[in-house]
C-alpha cells in the first residue's frame, strides 16, 4: 500500500490566506438599494471563488491590485456593485459549492408611516450533519488524525449524496445502495486503521487549489465487487456525481479564516436590528465561517419614516369630528 500521509494534502496543512470581504447596503427611500461587495486577499484566494461575487449584467464588476506600502506585498481586490430592488439571489443556485447569500428589502407603506425591512441570509453549511469532524479539524490543524477522519467523512457523505440523489442512481435498488455504503465504510475504516490508504488520493496538480479531491483509483477498485450488479457505466456516473459535493466541502474549507463585515444604512429611524454595533444611523455586522458552519447567519434590520403632517391633519380632523359630535349632543339636550 502507498503511504497515506505523503499522498494526501491534509485539510489544514495548507497555508490558508485570509480574505476580507466588505459588503455595503444603502437602502434608498423608494426601497431600492445600492449594494457593493469588495474582497481583498492574495491572488489565489481571490480567484478560488469560495466566496463568489455577483457577476450578472446588472452588476459592475472589476478586479484590480495594489501594493501594500508597509510590506510591499501585492494585494488583489475583486469588487461588484449594483442598484437593486426587492429580493435577489445574487448567486445562482447552480453554484452549489459556493456560499449563497440572498437578500431582500421590502417597503410596507402606511398612511402615517413607511416601514423598511432588510433581510439577508448567509446560508448555513450544515457541516455537523454532513461531516462532523471537519469543524474540529479546521480548529485543530495540528491533529492529523482528525484530518484523516474528516477526509473519510467527506468521501462517504458525497458517495451517499451521489447514490441517493443523482439521476444515475435511480435504477439502483435501495438495498444495493445500502450495501455499497456499508462496504465503503468498512474500506475506509480498514485503510485508516492501517494508517495506509491504497490510491486514496489522486496525485494533485501543482496548481490545484483543492484541499480534498476524489480518490478515483481507490474508489474504482473498491467498486469492483458491485460491477456485475450495476448497469454499464454506472460506477463512472456515480463518481462524477460525487464531484459537486466534494466542491462544496472544498469551498467550506477555503472559507476558513475568511472574514466578513457588512455595513448598512436605512431611511428613517432604525427600530429593530441584530447588528453587532451602531454608529449614528449606520449598522455594522462582523462574522466568519463559525457563524454559518451549521445554521444560516441572518442579517436583519427595520426602520420607519413617520409623516408628521399627515398625523397632524388626522389629529385635527379627529378633533373637529369630536367637537362636532359633542356640539350635536349638547344641542339635542338643549332642545329636550
């Protein structure tokens, strides 16, 4: 068997670059909002697309670089800005691996006031349900045993995803799917126990940014007991079906050490928000991967604009009506 450790690029042995992302949302009185996103980091971090910026025709996107005056390092930037309204997904659902962060701004018009509601969701990665050791592995990069367990959990989860959710597995009976999952559980357990994993990781290209890749040779060889039970070409299809799930795991890993700051202003007086801090009429949120490792991280705020003249008119009209009614009552009593 080939020794596992030199072959596998361990999840946390990489030198993670820190990407800083600033998101600004300025809500206008007509409920449209100007949204800007700018990320900065080194070239590889900006180009790996673990955090995708909107790039449709409605967005003004650009990339540029600057030299840090203190260190002399080249800092790369990626920015995107647009004028939006209503609800926007920002990132298409077919980008499964990347972080999705849909946004919604609503205006509820009333006679005396208008209410603005901002809601943005950074969708949770669901790590504990999919590969529970991964979160610990990211926190403890020196623990190699956790890296191996996390890699195994990613592969087994992605195999199940392909078996139970891909179109290529629709002809496979559930009992056979269960047998395949149990078989690979045993295979990975034995390989981990021996501290050697035969062909567990396909040799990485030097330019590859992936931390986890599909161990194609290892998977193919261990699918052999089921080859006669599966339709022709189905093994290849199942392995291809694992790739989007592996991409998602890689995106989660690369988001480690990325930081986000979100700044927003809303018309009128803010009466509700879950922001971390407030400066005058500006709201600030700061968060990172740990805030959406499992559950989604929500940005929420609401503001209100009152119309004093309408309120004054209403009070005046109400007062006149009350006086008129009192006058009628008094007049009737006088007649009686």
